[in-house]
C-alpha cells in the first residue's frame, strides 16, 4: 500500500465558523486487525480489537489509560502460507508493564503463533472467524536487503539551536521493482514495552519508533540514510 503525504495550503479572506456534529457515538463498531510476521525468529502476534464509538476527550488527564476500543478474546485466528505451514494462534495477555497493569486494555487482544516461521519468498494468509463472520487477508514476504553499515552523525537543529546525533543506515536497494522500507531504531535503554509493529519488546527511550519510506527517490546504493 502506498503511503503519501499531501500538504494543502488554503488562504481565505472571508469565512465563518459553523458547529458540526459528527455523531461519533452513533458510529458503527469495526473490527481492527494488526500484526507483523518477519524473517526474524518468532513468536509473532496478531492483535484483534473492536472500535468503540464515543467521544475522545483531548483534555483527559490520563489519555493512555483510556480504552477507545474493546479487545476480542474469543476469535479463531489461523495463519498459513503457500508451502503448507499452518498455525492456529493462541490467545494471550502480553505482560508489558508488570502486574500493576495486568488488566490493561493495551496488553489484551493478542494472539500468538505457536510454530510459524517467517520465510521470505512465501505468501502468508490470515483467516479470522469471529461473531459468525470470516475475515481473510494475504501478504507476500519479500526478501530484505542486508544492512551493510550502521553509524551515526551530528546534525545541527535550526529550531533548537543545538546539535544532536542521529543514526545512519547503509544498504543496497534492488532496482526495477518498487520497494517499501520500515526502519526502526532503539536507544537501548533496558526498560522495555511490547511493540505490536515489531512483534517484540521495545525500549521506553526509543526515538523515532519507526520510519516508512518508498524507494522511488533512493539510489541503488543507499549510503548513510
């Protein structure tokens, strides 16, 4: 899927304000599925939740403790591939913050693989049965180019009027094909949390949790990105 950024500038000499009720409370709940299978060792996780209509309060003193969706705990989740792998995922509660947050919404709704292996060059199929309905999806796992070099460099910020270090990455980008890259960095602090995007734990001190880019403007040899 293509991810694009559209910047629109609108200038108006005359205008007015009008209240508009978007009736959030009347919205129809939707099933939301997120997860990631990689070529790294599992387990992998698929999360299944249902949107919860209601107004989001931007002045909520504890926004991270407010449930804006409902975890689905009784779905049948199966992942297969085109080479005969089949795995029925097991519902699990992720221990991300410790016993204090054992009942938190944020560690519920996860289904863990039991034996599945992520192998580039295969197509993976997701099947979810819940509420008398079947939901399906598929995705092809492309090979990932090898990281040739990792480093860092100093960059001056005009906004903060100070210099800071940023990580750099060097790799080869295969041409004659369209590729998309998801790049994640971690500060290495020991205090960890679960990250659904990475199917693993991530550091609380993480900077730029992930960057996503398309390769149309990359050179065949990407140096110190």
